[in-house]
C-alpha cells in the first residue's frame, strides 16, 4: 500500500465543499507501540486521571465509497478524545475538511503549520511500514498537535501542554519521535506533502492522510529532458558498438 495519488488528493483538498467518504479500518499498518501520556490539554480516550496509555501507530484504511477517492491508504490519528471505528467489514462515515475539526479539538493556524512541518521534515512513502518508525511518527504527531515545544519530555516551557513517556518496549519508537520533532522544529524548506483531513461523522476518531506535492511543470520538463538525454546516449553507444 502506498500514499494517495497526488491528483486525486488535490481535487479533494481543493474543493469548496466537504467530500463524503465511507472508511473501513483494516488494522495497524505495521503494529503499535505504547505511549504513556502524563500531561495533555484534552482527556484521552478512556477518561480518568493521567497517566494514560495509548497505542501509537499508523492505520491501514480502505475507502469503500463508490468511485473510491482514496482506495487503500495510510492514515494517522489527530484525535485523542475519540475511539477509532473498527470491526471487519464495518464502514464509518467521514468527510474531507479544510478546517479541522468542528466535532472535537479544532486546529488553529499554528497547529496546522506544525502538523504540516512534521510531515514535510520527516515523512516518506514507506515510513509507516516499520513498527518503530510508525509509532514514533504518531507520537510526534500528537506532540505537535497539542504542544508547541517540539519535545515529548520537556516540562519547563510555559505552554507545555503535552508530555509522555515510552511504554513497555517503546524506547526505540520514542527516541525516533524525539528525532522527528527536532527535525520538524528546524525545518524551513517548503511544503513536500499535501495533507487531507478526515472528519468523522459518527463520533469516531478524526484522521489525516497525505500525498506527495506534485513536481512543478518546470521540474517535470527537466526530468523529461534528462531522461531523453540518457536514452539518446544509450542509443549512440549501441550504434557505435554495432559498427565496430
């Protein structure tokens, strides 16, 4: 499974209205690791006093909507206050949105910028295929969503709103999360990924997925020209060899 085709995603993200989708959870993309949340501006699922343990990792999702915009795709949690809808063969209604999220924690401009920066600085197709990378990226995603200090361990910032510690066996994933956050904090190299926010219409967990930003026309022309030169070079070599 790969990230979404860029053309289809751009159509959805750029549309004026929400696009309805029916989504089915197929399972974890590569497995989960546990994050123990010790401080949070929202009450994580399950309620009760913190600390609270949550499973971190990417979701393997299927868009079953007729004409399927997304197909089989990777999604990430942007909502610690709701459960993900699960169950074999069960679909849940979602809508795409450019203003996440009206049904729970709403992202302001700075939070959306931090989420964007985390993807741009670190993401690549296949990242979620490794359990520790997948879990670490999800941990980092919660940090940039709910906090602005780019560290899951920092307890000194005035606006420290989200902290966590590695659960059992999650040390490598947690270390990766901190490295992703460090890279995101320093990133200033432009947008690499289009984000598509998926808002639940049935009280389930809100999600985000991505596609690569298409190359500009000039870049495509350059690549086409280079490919043509390489092909011409091979033909010349073949002609020389044939004449010897």
